[in-house]
C-alpha cells in the first residue's frame, strides 16, 4: 500500500516516501501539532487482523517508546487511521550501514566506534527487558552523531502472541528483498542465531550473535555466513565457522577476532552473556589499535622522509665530495625494573620521548603502573593504579590512560 504525499494520518501529514521493507513502508512526514519533521512507518495489514494483535502491538510499542538512548531511534507515537496502523519515529538523515557496506569494509577506527555504540544501545535495551531480534546492517543508520538502531523491539511487537515452532516464528518476512529467484537468501537470515532458526525464544544473547555477524561484515566487507539456498545457509549458521577476520584483514587487532568469534558461538551459553561486556572488549581493542594506527602513520611518514633523503642524496652527487663525517657512537640503555618488581612487558614511551610508563608486578603479586623519566635512574609507582594493564599516553605527553578491573 503506497500512500500519496499530502495524505493525513491523524495529526501527521505525509511528505514523501523514504523506503520500504518487510516491516512496512516509511515516509517523511510533518507533525502538524509540534511543527517538526518525523518518520512515519505504515505497518503491514496483518497487524489489523484482530483486536488482540492490535492491543498486543500497542502494549509492546509503549514499552519500546520508553527507551531513551542516543544510539536508538526514538519511537514517538503509534496510531490508527481507518484500517492503517502506523508508527511515528525520530526522523534521521544519513545512510544505513548496509548502504555503506556496499562500498566495502569500514576503517578499523570507525568499526570499533560503531561497534561500541551498537553494543551500548543493546545493553540499555536488554536491561529494560527489550530484545531487538532483527539486528542487521539495514537496521543500523549512520548519522553525524553516530549510529542509530532502527526497529528496536518491533520484531517482537509484530510477532503473533502464540509461540510457534520452526521457521514460521521468525520475526521478519521471508519475501521481498531478502529473497531472489529460487529462494536464494541474501538478507535477514544471515544474522539469525541458531536458536532463532530452531524457533526458540530469543533473548539478549540472540542479539549478541547478530552483533557478531554485523561486526564481522564491517571488518571484512563479507557476510559471516552465506549460502546459495535456504538450506545451505541454515546449515552454515548451525554448523560452520566463518574464516578468521585476520585472514583477510591482517592489520586488525587479535582482540577483535576473539570478540567476534565469541559473539558467534553456536551455544548461547558460550557467547558473551551481556552486551556491556562486548562494549568493554571493543573499547580495549580500540585502545590497542590506536597505537598500531600511529605506527602505521609513522611508517607512511617514514616513506615520505625516505623519498626526501633520496632526493638529497642524488643532489649531493652533483657537488664536490667532502671528507666523511666520523661515525656516530652507539648508545645502549638498560632500564632495570623497580626493586622487588618484575616488568610485565606492557611499556609505553611518551610522545615527547622523555618518560616511560610500564606495568610491573610487585613482591605482593599486584600489578601497578610505574613512571620512569629517561633522564633518571629511578622509577616511581603511580598510586591508585592497582591491576593496571595496556598503558598509553595522550598526544601531549601529559596524561596516561590504562585499563583496570575491566574499566578504562
């Protein structure tokens, strides 16, 4: 059902169509009461099949409307005009993650930032008892302020009240853009957890599986699971493991590979048990990746410097030779650990080259962060850094960051 511009749905006036999918058609509209732009989603007619379905949908929508998070698209209102059910949502400008992935994988910095934002949004919803059940790139909008998750919890709100067994209880439509000729599946199926394919009840860990599939695709530009038929795709999800991310993207930190692999565990008990842990792990991976990116920038700068030196060398061939300069003396430096402590190998040199930060284990078996000026022979412990790991400096060499007790 395609509605024309100017159509009124309650106090909302449709302006232009935005898109369509298995869960309805979306329009840009004007809220005539508050004079603001909103998005209107006109829902499939099956929602109007019975009063019980409508009541259940409105009850679920009220719960979803209570979600307030910077990375979840806000649900403002639900309504009914004649036989047309509709949702009123925050209007977003940007592109979906699916549209962005059509151009290839994301840069590591963007991937980790978006991953943390998605995981944080999932954590907020899960703590309120709301499961997305249909997380996929087309339900993630990329905006200037970061990601926004779309259709949050609507898959459950639109499902029949009675639980059904098997594939008939899957939350999204099997037709439309997700199917090509002869049933080749390209869309939603590829982000579904094994328990969803078995028709079992979805919980927070089901969303975490989908998050792992989305992270994998952001990192590699390829779907974690694929198949030319419905049966082969389901078989891949149920029994096979995708190639390691590092096999196609060798510069990604190992921590990201580990996070994604655990998200994609077949047994829900083997996955991360909450989205907050995934967000923390991604933040740690980001802290490890930042110095590596700086090294890569340094290497690129080194090639430029090498080109300049080569030009100078060629120029020097055109002028008379001078007597060679004496060779520079070699400098060897030993930095002993603090008395009674053992350095753990996590060492960070300040950008200005004046200070060394490192983690050492004392005689009591506790890890602390130590500072060592390079013009001094003594190291000093930093109070309040018990359990420190992965130290890193701010660009101005005035601050130190580190992880402890799974916090930054």
